[in-house]
């Protein structure tokens, strides 16, 4: 898993808390909330990609054993 996606998520979450109020600054709130959700989605994609990579590596190892 990429530490960049996790770090981005933490930063955007912090920005939501510090700078974005849904009532007084809805634009900032929506921006930081959207960026947080985007970083979360990237993190999930990275997890799934890692799982696919591991499965492909296992299949490759199994095929090598059959030769």
C-alpha cells in the first residue's frame, strides 16, 4: 500500500477539521472532503491491485512448479 495515499488522506482530513466548516466555508469543506474521498479511493485501488499482484505471482509460481 502506498504511503502517499494514506498521508494525503490524513492531510485532507486534517484540513477538513482545521479549515473547512460546512456552514461558513462550504466550498472548502466540499473541496477537502472530495479530496479526502479521492485519496481513500486511491488507497482502496492500491490494496486491490496489490491483492491482484499477489494472486498473479502465486499463479506464476504454481505454473513454474508444473514445468
